[in-house]
């Protein structure tokens, strides 16, 4: 027979959430046992776990890595961002054409006949990369064709390369290729003005070829794509083939360093390869600047 509770006995207070003391709850974390409100619990295989236990568990978990190192890129966010950025800058250039003249690649030249000299030789190193984000200034419909083809190629090739290399390595290949294309322009035609993302795009072509060979996939489609575009580059006078060749070589070499790096110390080797490539590009620009100054008299008659 049950004994009735004593008169005046009070029930124990309801437990409260360990993160929100003002909230009553009768549910607790299956891992740590602390009471938690619905906002602080997440479904688990059995019962619910609090957010702090989940965070602690994830801290020791290994992140999925790609085949060639780095975090797995489940989406092509960098490719999409590059496409949007190029298109937005193109629209800005249409509204303000001066942007194209200020950013396009030139070793040494004058935008206006009575204007100051501009170019990489005069300290405007930024043109090596800004020129890769704009079509040629004042090119009319050719500027539209340039941005349309390059963005179409980036949309086709970019996602596959990004997913295989990971976002960080992908953007490194893209930027290094664009800069290398500008540097070859500087070496071969320093007085010419040029712009466009084609150097970076050809770098992705080179990366695609290297990756296809590395995973033993059929590389014939990308070889045909590279050959066709190189033929067009050499046949059309308005196209700066130097940027295409420079980007192709740099993109292929850097991707080879990523793809063929041994698994042991792979990240360190890949970082070292990237820094070495950047150092080589800087050395090339410094060397060309020195050579340009050495032949100043030759350029003086045509430029100044």
C-alpha cells in the first residue's frame, strides 16, 4: 500500500538547459548527459547530442582530402566566382572604358601620344594580373567575343579541374597561368597592349591535359582543344598567342608538380613548387626590366 506524500512536500525543480538556464527541459544529451533545450540538440544515430559534443567530436575527425591533396571541392565555387567576376568587370569596362586602358598588359607604352609612359617596366606590375580579368580595351565586338569564349571555356573546363585539384590549388594554377601569359607578352612584344583571360584559360587546358595523363584518362579531347585554339591564335592577328603559350606552359608545369608529388610530404612539396614558380616569374620580370633599361635607347626612338 502506497504511502501518501507528507503534507507540504514540494516537487524537485525541473532541469534547465545547460546553455540556456532560463529554459526548462526534460531531454538530455546521450553523450554527456547534460539537459539541453531543442535549440541545443541535434539528432544522432541514437537519441540526441548537444552542439558542444558534436563540435568536440568533429574536431578529431579527419577531413576528406582530394586525390592530389587539399580539401575535396564538392562544388565549383571558385570557377563560378571567377566567371561572375570577369563578367562584372567587363560590364564596368563597358561603362568606364578607361579601366581597360589602366589595367591591360603592356611592357612599356603610352595610352595617349602626349601622355606619360605606362607599363610593367615603369613599376606597374599589377598589369600582369589585372589584364587577365578584362577583354582588350576599345575592342568593340571583339571584346564581347573574347569574354564570351573565355567564360564558356572556363565553364566547361574549370569545374572538372577544380574538383580534382581542390579550390586552393585550382586558383593557384589559374592566377599563375594568367601572370605567365602576361610575362611572355612582356618578353616577346613589350610595346604591345593586350588583355583577356585566355592565358589563364590555356593554363587550365594544360592542367586538364596533365590530370588526364595522371589518372590515365583519354587525353585526346583536350589535346584537340589545345591544338585547335593554338592554330586560331597564330592565324588571327588580333590574338596575343604569347599569352596562350605562356599560360599553357605554366599551368601544365604547376599542375604536374601537384599531380605527381609523392604522398609523403605532398602538401609541403606542392607549396614549395608554387612558391618556386612564383619566384621564377618574379625573376623573369626583374630580368626583363633590366634588359629593357639596357636597351632603352632602342625603345626611346619609338616610344618616347
